[in-house]
């Protein structure tokens, strides 16, 4: 749950004013899924573990705000 809380904070900070909210739902069995408007953005088993904050922010940006720049996160 700590990782999920940290990821939520990172997304809310980066996309401040653009996201209406983030919901955390505790479950058992090591599940870690990120859904955006019912689209599965990240799934721990499917995607091979937990995302880095950089990867998660890029995926969210690409899905919702494709014209937005992420500053240093867009650099190689």
C-alpha cells in the first residue's frame, strides 16, 4: 500500500489541476493495477512488476494529455 500511496501522490503532483482524483483500493494477493477511465494502464503481472514513476507518468500523459510536456521526464 505504501508504493500505491507514493504513486498516487506523484500523479497528483505532476498532473495537479488536471486529475479529479485518485482512488486507492486495498486488496490481497499482491495486486497492483492502475485504471484510467476503465482502461488498464498498468497491471503488475502483465507488465512485469511495478512501474517507475517516470514510466507511469508517461503512460498517463500519453493516454490523457498527449500534447503535454513532462519536462525532464521526456529527456532520454
